[in-house]
């Protein structure tokens, strides 16, 4: 919990990791990819405040103690959601697997929500693994990375027939939260890999599932906004938005937040630190203090304390059924509704 | 051109015409040109760099191919080598462009079409973002949104943003002359109806915000990666 000026914020970090990207985990022959991936992540970290930058060695493999301190002791986070990313073609034991996350989730009960993942290209075997993970860990959410490389394939789409089999399995198994992360490759490579149209289709066809588009579809924020405003079950995952822009590009951050508040609305935006890319502390503290920097932004929706409470934790708590202490809840009627008028505006066009 | 440019300056000037299709900005001002040289015998050499090892290969291919074409057109250039560095698909892209193989042949089995469609999609985004750039000052000066419907390009005060919008529209084959309407659908060229103006302007603004935010992130990542300015890079 974070307290400022008498206001109490329940903080759910809805997107964070516990990875091992050190050279001892690089697949022989794929070292360049493994190295390139973690260096790319490290470059993202450089967009945060200088005093929060880590040397590459620590960044490649941080410890359990680092994580517990940065996220919970210093980071104000009440509950953190582990989002696995496998990348087993590049990392021998996987970059950040369900099993690796489970070590911490089992050791610190109540601190973590343990999500798993699936990949439609794994067919029946993958479905079996998904079922096993759900029965063993009680997963309520999955993280999907559509750009993952697998046996010569450069990625997949949510609308692939096999992906629908997995989405059906999610419904059946009680998985309700589908976190989607787009990356730079897909099949075929001539298409825009960051296109979110497949999320649009899947969200329409699976209305009982919530689709949280991580990094708000970056670099396709506009396509994401136009899509999310029309789909009641599509959410904006703010990982990278706060971490990558609030400090480095405050003016663009204000504009992106304004756009998201306008199209998606404050009820469907969730904070995620993307730890270990960025520590949550400066993000939480900075966001609580944040407002539009000038009148130039007067035509964007206003940001209130209730807005921040929802984004920092209450929205994600609702998605995951996390009990929020009474002192951190909103009063009935507090907070403005989502951007319904604008959704109508789009539907009419 | 009346001024006499050195060989290197001519190469750089040619590279200034090459844009990142996603960010709609010259690869020079973005800092993507690590170096460009030309020998006494007319052998031009360009080294390109991108913000990450995993930048999307389709856009990377377009930039390398466009750079190759632009430099080839410079007077006195007898041979061209464009090398993309530090990228997962560098070998495929550099080899494919040098062999004039096109995208599908370069990425054998991984692509089904050339990149014209992709380029056009992003030009349409550039037109939307450019529409915001042109309209925002007009709105700030008190022009009512409804009045924009009938405004022609010739009636808009001259600016760099307007030139750029005209150029992007022309590239797409959309009307770009003085009597063309300012507000058009970038897909069809059709005029924007009175009722649709507020939404059109909002979409234009969102598209511009997205492109600007992406460019900001890319610049930050590139700086972390190289800690050195590129040829012709502009600080922002």
C-alpha cells in the first residue's frame, strides 16, 4: 500500500517478471538472440530515472532478495502478477517460466498471482501442460507473447484456429484474464506484427474473457485505442507506458495517458511495472503525484485521486478477485465512469 | 541544386529522403545513419543502425532498400553498399537488398508478399498524423471544426507541416493540389462528412500522439545502445 496526503492506494503490479537471462542460460548457437533480447530490455530501463538503472550483470539475473525488496519493501506493491515469457529457443531453462515464478509464489503466499502461458503451436501437448499448470497452481490468467519463435516459425495470431482451441480451454478451466503482448515478428513477416486486429476478433468471440493488451499495443497505441473503445472486455495494460514515458518523455506521457483515458477509460487501465525492467517505486510515487503539465491538455479527461486508485490497483484487483482492504476502497459513486460516449461515437462512424 | 556539396554531403542529402515508415521521419534525423562515405572512385558505403536488435524486420528492410535506391541515384556513385548493423536479420536484409531480391525472396518461406501494402498502410497513418499537425494550429487560432470540412489545402496558411501532408497524400495518389479538401479519408480520398469531423480529428490526434511517443522511445533506446549521435541526427 502507498499512502500520500492522507490517501491510501492499494497497489497491484499487474505485469512483472522474475527472469534469468544470464549467459549460463543462453542456448548454444542462439547466444546473439539471448543477448540481443536482454540488451533490448536493458535499453528500456535506461528510460527510467538514472538512480534506478542497474548494471547489465545484475539486470541479466536479479535475485529473489532483489525482487522482494524492490517490489514489496520499497516498491509499495501489495500484490504482484507474474507474467511468464518462455523463449526456450534462446534460453535453456526458459527466460521466465511458470515454474521459476512458482518458486517465489509458493514461498510467499498472498504476495503473488501466478499466471501461466500457452502457445497454440504446441498443439495437444501444450493443452495438456496448460491443464496441468492450472490444476497445480490455480492460474487465473495467462500471458501470451505472439512474436515468440518456435521451430522456424516467427510467431502467431490470436485468430489462428489452434489459438481458439486454447481460448476455449481457458474458458473451461476458469482462466479469465488473457494478457496479450505483441512483438516485432509474426507469420507472414510482410504483415504488421503489432497489429491488434486479432485481439479485436478474439475479444468479440470470447466475451467472457478479459483481454489485457500489455504495453497498450505499443507501438500501435492508436489502433489499440480505436479497438478497445468498442470492446467492453479489452483492457489497457500500462506496463512500458509509465515506465518508458513518464520520466523520459513527460509531455508524450501526458498525451498518451489523455488518449487512453479518452478512448479506453479509467475503469479499464491497469498499472504494471514490468519489473525487472523498471522498479515500481518511482512509478507508483510519480504516478500518484502526476497531473497534466499544462493547459495544453485541457481537452483530455481529468485525472482524479479515484482515477489513480483504480489504475494502480482497484481495476486489477477486480479482474483477479483480490480482496482490497476497506480503507483503500472507493466510496460508492466515487470516480467517473468509463468513456461510454466516445465508444458510441466510434460505433456510429 | 545550386550549392556544391561534397560527395559525403550528397550521400547524406540522399539519405535524408529515406524515412522510417513507422515514425514518418528521415532516418538521418532519427540517428539511424551510423556513417556514410564515398571513395574517390565513386564507391558509396552506408552503415545503418536501429534502436534495438529486434526492430521489426519488414520496416528495417524497407529502410535499407530505400537507402540503397536513394544513394544509387546520386551523381558520380558507381557502386553502393548499405549495411544494417547489430540486427537479428541483418545478414538476410543486407544480402537481399544487395541482390535486389525483394522481401519475399530474401525471407524465403517467411513472407508471402512484398511490402507495398505495409508501406501504404503507414503512409495513411502519416496522413492522419499530418492532418492533426495542420489542423491543431487552425483550431487554436479559433477556426471552428465544422469550418474545416470545406477548407481546401490552398486556403491553409503555408507551413512545413502542410508541405509534408501534401507530399504524403501525393505519394498515396490522393489529391494534394490547392483545390483539394484538407479533410479526407486517407483510405478512399472521400470527403469527411459534417458529422464525422470530431471523430476524424480525434483519430488524427491519437495517431500523431502514438507516432510521437514511439519516436520518443526509439530515440531513448538508440541513445542507450550507442551513446553517439548519427550522421545528420537531430536532437529533440
